[in-house]
């Protein structure tokens, strides 16, 4: 058996990505309600490029089933050389039959196999019965996650980024009999970056979901939907009270407005038969209604968000009652934001370091959820760190407060410095795992940890590494992070892994020192572009590490030109950060000709890497204009 390292060069319109995995065979593992029991067998799964197995999908779910099946067929052939046949025809189970079954199809029914009742949206089972393997959850998405685990345990598949995966390759592969139950830490994990949103295969193979596959949009926005559902173009002149004092959002306390929002929501739901969530989310404005009626509610329950909770409960309950009559069996969850003016929850302390709803009306309806955005988090610290600064301690209590209202909690976190610079290192690595664990401990069911966004399709400053770690932790908050970092470096940078590991470790050490000694803040709007944080000696050391990395891949130039090009492109993309900071902070060390050459190199490399944004508010084109290139 040999390890196949497959690198795919892809066009932006056809990204190929990769499922998760780490091959594990032998003894049972059991943790947190999850079970993995793997038993080797002498039943051939594939031999000499041939397999007797067939993939079975549901007859009435061919399109969705085919998506998971195509993944299995593609990577099974890469691992074994054998091509699986896919069928949706009725198949009859027997002890000797050889099927790889995906989803809740007739074959699974005939074998008496069904998914556990408590798997949620993303959890799944893998069950071997006789010589057949059944991969199934309670949703189409979970069926696909099950396929990825089957490949993980069968031939060691693991994804790292859009153009990197590993698997064990052998022309003789026996069936591993499996009893697997896998429920992730967060039931919904939204893809964190623009590239993942725009190329769903990338996201799904890292077991992320694309937002638009889950949330329905009244217009173009999935989240800030209030003015789409209660448009000012229709109601401003005749129903001014529908809107807040500034006119930049609705008045959540206006009950007549609730009825309008409800009727417009129904139309959106009718047009989105496959979606399960809709937001009545406030606009991205730091304002709230202060009319007498709203203030009466706010004073009674102690928080601006009380009006949004009342409104949300009405909408969720009304949608459920309407669906029971019009679309029996369908369930829709309605969401509100906890953000800026509505961030504080309507709760009161119980005197025992816990919280209670500030009134029975504040308890969440069973179909209401809140998207909580702790935008002021300082990522130097975990929420439960004793050294936590005051604002993080307040945020931690706020999250605990919302979790006391009995509803589903979704978190909108941040893994990137937004306002100032996508091109510079943002060290949230030290606390990412602790923060994810805190979210889970406080009953967060869904996570959107937003990264590089906007009109950009690539990133530097260990962009792919952070996505990889986030995907691992979103699935399992107890992932071994140091080991995962090392594994990523080995596979993603190949022959150049050693100096890239040193670069990463040096960056962590420097930014940790900056946090502790130099006043660097871990907030997403802190200005990182200050040379006191990035000494020239450190940048020079990093430049030398890149020189060493290029030297290590040089023998591939002739021996394996495709691999050389791929690894060089990866190194070039990471080097953008170092050259960019050198230009910004230390231009006086270079001649005009040298500076021009460096600037042109950044421009050419960033274009090739599809990096188009410096920050949320600044494009690379603006940077090039400032540089005169």
C-alpha cells in the first residue's frame, strides 16, 4: 500500500475539494455519544481494478443522492482503481449482497436499517449488515457527511484545501465492517469565506454548508431581511410607525407590522420549498426604536431585544400554524439577530451565576432561533480565561444569557481582521478551540465563523490553514489542534513543510508577544498595520525561511514540473504577507527600483491567486493605485 498525494490544479469555475478523514482501524472508540467500531474482514471491496459492489441511492432522490454517490465513485476509483456502478433501482438486501447504500432508500428499509432519531441535521450512522454498508442520516446533507466518513475509514481520505487531499492507494482493498455514529459539535456549520460560499463543493467536502442552501432570501440578503419583508417602498408613506425613529429599520414593537412581515414571509417560504430557515433580521445599523410602545416593552423586560423576541415568537408560532394547514409536515425556523443595539438578552440573574428569562413571554418559541454576533470579542482571550478583559467577560455572560431563553442559538463569530487588513496575520489560533468549546457548552447549535469575505477568491496569511482548522473544530471541538496544524503543513506545503512550520510558529510567538507586551488588540477592527508589531528583523527572518522553502522545492522543477508549480504558487501566495509588510513599513531600506519590483511582484502574485481585497472596505486595486502600480 502506498500513499497517494494528489494535487489538482483547478479553474475558478470548477473547484474540486476534498472530504475529511484520518484512517483509523481496529479497536472501538467511543466519546461524547459518538461511536466508531471498525472490524477488518476478508471480503474484497476492490481487487485489481474490479469491484463487485454497487452504490444504491434513493429512487425519489436521484439528484441529491447522486451528489454523494459521485463523491464516493470518484475517490473510490482514485484509491482502488475500480469503478463503482450507481443505481437507483430497487435492490433487495441479503447477507451476501454487496451494496454501498446512501440515504434512507428501499434497500435500507429491506435490511431494517434506519438512522438514529436524535442525529439532528448533520449527524449520521454507518452500519454494516452482512456484506453491505449503509450510510445515512436524517437529511441529504448528513448522507453526504456519512460518505466522507466511510471513505475516511476505508482508505484514509482527508481534505486540506481546495487543491489538496490524501488517501491510501491500493489495488487490493478489503471491506472494513463499520458501526459508526457521528454527531458534530455544531449541527449547522456555515462555510466561513467567500470562496467556500461561491464554490459549494469546496465547502461541502470540508463538511460545511453554504448559507443559501439553508437560509431563504426574501431578496438578495439572507440575514438583514427586515426591510425586504417590510419594504419602505410600500409602507413608509402610509404606515410610518412600522419603522424605527431613524427610518433605517423596522419597529419590532409594532404589532401591525408583524402581520405584514408574516404575510410576506409566507410568500418567500412558498417560493423556497427546499429551505428550512428564514431570518427576520435587523439591518446592519446601530439603532433601535424608542417609540413609547417600544420603550414600554424594553423597560418591562430590561433589553432592546425584548421587542425582537416578542416579534420573533409571533412569527415562528404563526408560521408553524400556517404550515400545518397549507404544507403539512414542513417545519420552518424563524431567526432574529442579537447584534449591536439588540445584543443584550432579556434575562435577569438568578443569584447563582445563571440567568432566567425576564418574563414568560421571553421564552423562545420552539421554532425561533437567534443569530448572536459577539462582534466586540477580543480574540487574545478565551471567554472563560481568568485574565479575560472586561468586555470579553461581558460577552461571555451575554452568550450565557441568551442560552437561558430555551431557543436555538446560532453564533456569528469572526476569524479575520475585517476593517483594516486581510493581508496580515490575525492570531486567533491561540483561542479558537477554547472559544468553540465555550459556544458548544452554552448550547450553540450552529456556527458561522466569518473569514475573508467580499469580492475575493483567495487569501494569504495562512488563509487555507485557518479554514482547515475551523472546519475541524466546527465538527469536533476536541480536535487535536497542534497535530492538525502539523498534518496540514506536511500535506499542503509538501517538501517545503519544515520552513513553513517554522514561519507559522514564529508568527504565533511574535503576535503572542505583541498581544502581551506591545498593546496589540485581538479585535476584528483593530489596526494591525503598525510597524511596532512587525520588526524588520522578524520580517527578514521570515524572508529567509521562504528562501529556504523555495530551495527545498527546486529539485521538483525538472523532476515533477506540475508539483513544483503548485507548491511554488502556494509559497508565493503566503509570501505576499511578508513582502506587503516590508513595503508598508520599511520602504526606506530599498531603492525605488527595488520597491517597484516588489510592488509589481505582489500585484502579479495576488492576481494569480485571485486575491482582490485588502479588507472589507478596500480593494487591491486601491492599494495598487496608492503604490503607483
